[in-house]
C-alpha cells in the first residue's frame, strides 16, 4: 500500500469541545492530501440510571447538542468544499467509535486529546487514551 492510499476513510468523533474542534481543523488537510472520505460522529453517552422522565429529557438535550455539533462541523467542512457523512449514535463513546471505525472500514481516526470531560470520564480514563489502546485503525490525537 502506498502512502497516498493510506487514509481512504477518516473518522472524526466530535463532542463539542475545543479539542474536538482542533481535530476537525486538521481533517481537511488530510482529506485533501489523501483524497479521503470523511465521517463525522457524535456519540450520545447513555446517562447513569436516573428518574425515567429526567433521563428522557436529558437524552433529548444531548441529542439536540449532538445534532448542533455535527451541523456546525459539517458547515465548516462544506465551506472548504468537503462533503462528510454524518452519524449520530447512542451508547458507550469508545465502543461506538470503534464500531463505526470497523463498520465503515476507516483507516484513520482523528480525535482531540481531551473532551468536554466529566468526573466519570476522569475516573474511567479519557476517550483518546482508550482509543490509543483499542482503536481498530491508526489514530491521530490532536492537542
């Protein structure tokens, strides 16, 4: 495989943080250099069990935030002449990123070094750290 064929599909998971925005900023250069297709992903992390009505409202808020995050990122890419595939998933963030990377046959994941961060993520380890260990393809961590 030559270098120009290396990154046919690039996955950019987003969470609305400045770090994921920095990851998105790197993507157009790689898409142009390698003629890649790009996939934007937002994963709605299922909340800890709480009151059913509260949970439903919380999930709706997360879904709206995820949709806005993806729309903003897509507009950024469209301004640079890049069309992206947009995915909104629900589940464990790392697991969903890995599933999408495998199912879409991605060659590269571009991710921010830190996310929005919560106590849970702090205790469980960062998404980028887990992806570095378990990613099914190459990983670019952007600071």
